C-alpha cells in the first residue's frame, strides 16, 4: 500500500508565535514529527505542507520534501485539515504521484514512540477500514454517560439521551477521545471530503507521550515532558 504522510505546518500561530520552528529542547518542534515520519518503514513519501518559506527551509534541513508552498487561503485559522490534505493529494496527482492512503501527522503533537506510526499503519491495513485514529481513554468523570447538556427549556439532560444516569464508574462503557497523534485515511475517502469515512478504526496511544501544543502553557508542559521520554522517541 502506498501511503503519503502529510505534515501540515502553517506559518501563523497566535498561541505560540513561530511554534513550528521554535526550539523545543535541541530541535525545532517540527523536527520531532519529521524524524518520526522518516523513521517509518511503511510510509511511501513524507511531505510538509506549509505556506511559510522559513518552515520549508527547516523541513528540508531535516530531510523532508516540501513540493509546494500552500496557498494563503489554506493557511488561515479557519482552513480545515481535510482541505489541506485534499490540496496536497491533488497537487501530487497532477505530478503523476498516486497513493492509496494519507497519514496526517500534526507537528503540534511532537512525541510519538518509536514504531508507533508503523503500528498504526499495520492496524489500518489489517482492519481494512476507511480510516484510523489514535485515541486515549476519556477520564471517567468526563465520560459522555456522565456529561449533561441543557435542553431547549434550559434543564439538564444526559448528553447520550438516556433517561437514567449510570450510577457506578465500573459500569461506564469505555470512551475515547482523538489525541491528534495520527490520522490515516484512504484516498477515496479523502476525495469525498472526510478524514473519517464510515468505517473508523483506532489505535490507543500511550498517555506518557500525550501533548498537543496550542498555548505557552502546553509548551512548558512539553519542555518538562521531553527529558522523561526522549530516549523512547
């Protein structure tokens, strides 16, 4: 299976200015994801999609292709991930490069343990699914069966629509949230405008590696976490 890895790294960042090329430890943030991708044995091609020439220079320094600069319309806060992926796929197909699936790797999730990407790809192929997400368990206090939302009259109701709340934590069904480490999607699904499709598989991540950097507080957490897991990256 031919799989294209796309690392989206736009230049504008309000929470942490210049974060994609800001040094986290000894490396730019972007480099953690590029190195994980290049270490994969199952990815066919790895590219960075960016609108920023400085990011492109850093990406190339760490061995990743930057075949184009993304148009400004796809580099705003409101630009969707699927639009960025579709643009990259379309560009490469116009260059006669075709793939069976896309692996989206966000640089704001820098820490992936060795072999994690290939483990996800193997499960994606094994499950014969439209897409695969990396996930982590939802803490029991935030389980959707214990979450309330207001109805049209302003009264609380259980978010799942049930009439009776599950009383014991032990009886709660397992729930997951997408942690952002990896998305793998068939090209046919991408072309329909989705990263998920109808048949969605998952791979559970390790919580020790979880960090999504959107704010300066997140950056500080990543700085503290890095020396604890560095040898496992």
